[in-house]
């Protein structure tokens, strides 16, 4: 690991926005927040994966992976992060290094790849991602990026987050550091208003940002930049002129919020777009921060009027669902901000949360879960597939909400399942998203298929002797 990468990781671990981090001694802080990955272990994502996830939703730039082609994977719709315009981010660019590059170095190959992207695509910027192999052979992507930027007159941003550096969450922060070092503050917006905000850690999965934007538009609040869902390079580069920042994804890019506060004095808060009450709280916080930063005081009154109208409409639309879902039990296997924000939304629909996963959650997330669910909150640190199956089989939950990797556990237990993670096809943010979420849960729970799959098979009703004769030898 290079000295510059070690210094950057040490800087990330010294994050002032993390209360847990600040309670540690200096020696403990240097060790980081999580143990290093075991080579060959499936640890739920590496640092490179985290950096790519965090930055790829910037839709108009080319994302070039410097490494073997397998590191790039399938970029087309891999996380359902939607764009309202350019689709450059959906094309997978990679240097596809081979054995000769490992022996002789691949810096020339990287430079040629950048030139080819400039000639064929001509994006406003190119992000270059370091991977394990090219990091181990010592390719200096920062030097290549500097030379390419001078040669082609275009920003070429090095993202130095090889997989061996640590887990996915560290990669999120290293990707954020690349934005802070090379992008944010390098351009000026065409105009500014007293209502400008940045939304940080929102990836516009299945278009969730678009369910929130009309609410902000109704208040006259402008999203100067979203980092990084449906983002544009110019917007991110001029994000330092916003009046307030909202932190969405639980601390995945907290270093952007804290360092923008240090450098440009931009205040921030952490909020959620999931659930009726949480959405209302978020709108109030945005209005409060903007008024404190000089926006007209009537913004608060307009916000309350909008909340009253939207809440009344949302409660009316989910009233019928609440009667059907009352008392139904949910097992929630997710992490981060969803470990608490979705709990609040589910409770509003009359559902009982029997357990929520906190494997990828911070201490602040866990405190919020206790706040919502009480001191007897069922927080699951790391549930194995066997334990999930037993919980569902014993009918301690009526439905499981999780990522795609866990769906087969629910199907094996012949229990309803719904995707709550990034691969989902439905947007659950805002008041409208809350209604969508409840409707999808209702569909999953009351699908007649479950009665059929739980019923005995026709041959199980046959006389045991006939069944034995019919069985193959």
C-alpha cells in the first residue's frame, strides 16, 4: 500500500463527524473502524466496490476501471441508479490488463485508454479507479491522470481505492475524498440562490430522488448538486456554493459533509426520505437550516403548509392498507440508513418489526432504532441464512424484506419476500414512495401463491403404500 493511500486512510479514520470514532484513543483510531478483509473471503464488497458505487451515479462522466476486466463487471443497470439525461455512466470502461501488463506495468495502457475515451466519448471528466492488481504492481494512476489532464485539457480524476485497502464502507469514503481533493470547488455555478442545497449520499435508486424533488420544487428549494445520484460533473464541482447540506446515506460520505463545513462553512444534518413522519422532519430541517443561512423566514410557514397537505393525502391513501396489514410481522435484513428509517415507515403502516439487521449500521443508527422501537428493539448483528430460515419457518415473521442475496432463504421457507436493497425496481422515497412500499408489501403478503405452495402436494395425500410403489427404485 502506497504512503499516500495510507495517509488518506488515516485521514478518513480521523473523521470528526463520527461520534464513535472520537471516543477512541489515538492508537485505536489509527486501526480504523473495521477489521481488514481476509484474502479470498466474501466480505460483502471491497474498497474499490464501495468507491465505484459511490461515484458511478455521476451520470455524464466516464468511469474507467484500471485493472482486470472482471473488476468492472456489468455496469449496465447494476444498481438501478437512474439518470434524467446522459447515460455515459452505464458504459463499462476498463483497461483490461493482462499478464504482460502485470510484468511490465500498465501505465501506458491506461494513458491510451484515457485518450480513446476522449476521442470517442468526450465526456466532461474521466474518473480512473485503481484496483488490487494495478495497486500491487505499483502503477501510479495519479501521475498518469495529471499528465492526461494536461494533454487533453479535461479533468481526469484518480480514485485511489484498491480493494485490498479495506471494506466497502471505507471505499465510499475514499471515493468521497477523491471528490474533495479534485472536484468540489473547482468550478462556479452559473447562478446561486438563498435556497440552494446539496444532497449527499443519495444515489437515485429506481428514481427515488425524483419523488423528493417535486416537494423541494414546490418550496422553491433548489438542489444545487446531488452527490451522486443523477449527478453532473459541473454540479458536483460547484457544490461548495450551497447554503446547506443534507446527509442521506448513513455516514457513507460523511467526510464530504464535515469537510465542506470546515472549508466553506456549510452546515449539514442527517435525514431520511423514508416514511411519512421522517419525510416531514427532513423538510422542516432543510427549511430551518436555509432560514438560518439567510433565506426568507416565510419558508418555514410554506413548508408546514406543504407538509400538512401531503401528510393528509398520504394517510388517506394508506388507510385501507393499514387495516389489512395491522399486526403483520416483518423481518428486516438490510443496513445503514434503512435499518432505522424503513422501520419507522413500516410502523406507520401498522406492521410490527420483529428484527432489524445492524451489521452495516453505525452507533447513531442503533440509537435511532432504540428511539423508534424502544429499549427492547430486536437488533440483529449478523444473522446466518440458517437462522433466517428458522425464524421464518417458525412463523415469527410473516414477510422478509432484504437484498436479493437473501431471497432464496425466504422462498425455501415458503414465506413472502420483498427487495428493499439497491437492486429493487420500485422507488420508496418521499410520501409517494411510502404508498408504493406499502402497496408492494400488501401484494407480496396476500399473493394467493403462498397458500398454494404451503398446501400438501397432490401425491402427499395418496395412500402411503401407493406412494411407496410409485416411488422410483
